[in-house]
């Protein structure tokens, strides 16, 4: 993969700040329902599983597998092409998925089911969660 030269910085607010800054300690975090244990992403003020409103940020393992991917060849944002986009399903829960990029591997080495782990790229206090092949 050719790394993108820039990433659009998200607008931080009280609902998403934990997600974009939690990589400072190397941990990926999602909201989790405190009533039923369901993981939520994207962040929401209530649990879609049980309807509970007691949700809190908790760390996840950061490990999962490539659920789907594509190789982008369209220069829509000025980034060098091609570059990959992966959809990673995290180990904590079926359906808990995060769209990101895979670093540390050639685009032609990406496979559905490939084991990956989170790695962070910091820009101006924002920690972008990327993924890399899982260490053996």
C-alpha cells in the first residue's frame, strides 16, 4: 500500500472524542452497553440490542480479521493511488466492524479472513486506527 499523504481530521465532539484520542495509549476503544455487553460502532447514545442508555467507552483487543476489502484506483482526494480500504471485523463480537486501511503488507497480499491487529497513526492529537498483519 502507498500511504496516503494526509487524512481528513475528524471534528471532535463529546460523543466521538474517546474514539479518536484513545490510541494515545495504544488501545482501540468502542462504546459498550453496560446492561447487556453489546459493543456499539459507530458511537450512539443507546444500545441497539437492548435499548439501554448506559453506554461507556471500553478497550477492545484490537485484533480481528479482514471481512472485506477493495483497492482504490480513483484519485478522489489527491492521495497517491492505488491504496487499500479494509473492513475489519473485530474479535469481540460478530458484526463489530471498522473501515480502515491495511499497512505493512502489499495490496496483493490482502485476503478475506486475514488476521490483523490495530496500529495507530497520530496526526495533530488524532489517532487514526489502521491495521497491520497480526504478529505470529
